[in-house]
């Protein structure tokens, strides 16, 4: 993680504030910062989203292409994640400085999306053993202000919600082969079902308490953190411990319970916002010169 440089007195101030459930920006321990979210902002992708969480900003683009199913899952397509840190996001990202952060975010996203309970991967299948849809999800970190993992997961779900896959048709070709026909209308698409897509909730241990949505200054004071993949029903689809510090069993149980509750609340707000965004885009499509 890209961390700010703090003095001992600044760390002391942050840690003691967290113990009193009062953080430097006025939030309580289980509150997120203000979230700004836009979808459909990149015209050369099949889906896209931009998120600003506090001072963290990320851009997600989704492209779909026809590929070959994996041998062990011949009827399914798959998602492939790519995460890149802009050198302008933080000085530590110069050169290959952001590789560890990119790998952490990418591996966590891959872990929570690699099952059929999260997304219907069979819906991405076209011709068993021969063709399927491969969904490439590219995450670009534009500005680093803490809690990038959560921000990336929210933006990924929004971008997938915005993604349209071409409605193809299959016809019989020569020598028994099946031909794939793409639609002429670029608006002739089917949307992915993202109702069960998870968000990642990072709970950071500071002193004797845990917080969510840590800023980069608070991440400097964090001894260890727990990253959870949570669905809209509050089910956990992945857990990973990060950081060099230890977590006692009682703290882990408490953090998991908090993560489930906060994850459900986050889903409610996100789903409501995405429906509003979808309604706005439909209104825009209905206007024009003709």
C-alpha cells in the first residue's frame, strides 16, 4: 500500500481518536467517506465506471471478446482482471512501485469472482468447448487517498452493471460448423446479471478497535487488516488477512460481523445509485435531433 509519512505525535493523535470513535475527518469508525460514482463514461468500452472515494479516484473499463473455454469449464466464460497504478497517483508508484498493490487488488478480485454463486459464468458460454465470452476488467488507479481495494470493488461492480454483451446469433455453416453472427446495431446487447456481485470491505485494526474506509494517514497506523468479499445478502465469499500485525480470534469474529453488516449497507446504497444512473442514461438516449 502507498502510505503517507507521519510523525509519532500525528500517529498518537489518530490512534487515540479511533479509540474514542472519532476520526480526524469527523467520521465514526464504521462510516465511509463520500462516494461519487459515474457509469458509461468511456465510449470505446463495453462498460465503464469512475469512482471517487474521499481523495481516492479510480477508473474501470470493461471489454468483452470471444475466446476459448477453459478445459475444466467447457460451458463457461470467465472474467480476467488487470490493475494498473498511474505514476501520477502517488510518488511510490513510479517505475514498478505499484506492482505489489496491483497484484493484491487483482488477486482479491479474482478470488471473489471465481465462482458461479457470484456471477452466472454459464451465461458467458457460446459454443461448448469452442467459444465463450471473456470479460476483461481493467482498473486504473488515478489518485491514491487510502482504501483502494474497496473503491476498486465498487467501481468494478458498477462497470459490470453497465456492461453490454452483443446479442449474437448462431447459424449452421459449411461442413457442420456453427457460424457466430454479431448484431449490426451496437445497442443490441444483453447486460450482465450483477445482483450477486460482491463488494470488498476492508476492516483496519488500529489500537484496540477496527475502522472501515481508512485514509492513507490511518493506514500508516494500522497494524493489520481484514479484507472481506460480501454479497448483498451478507454472505462472505472470501476473506484475506493483510499486514504484518496479528489479530486475535475475538477481534476476527467481531470484524467479520461488522464487515457483513457494512457490506449489506454498501450494497443497498450502490444498487440504488446504479438504478438511478441507468434511468438517467435511458433518458439521455431518448433525446436527440430526430
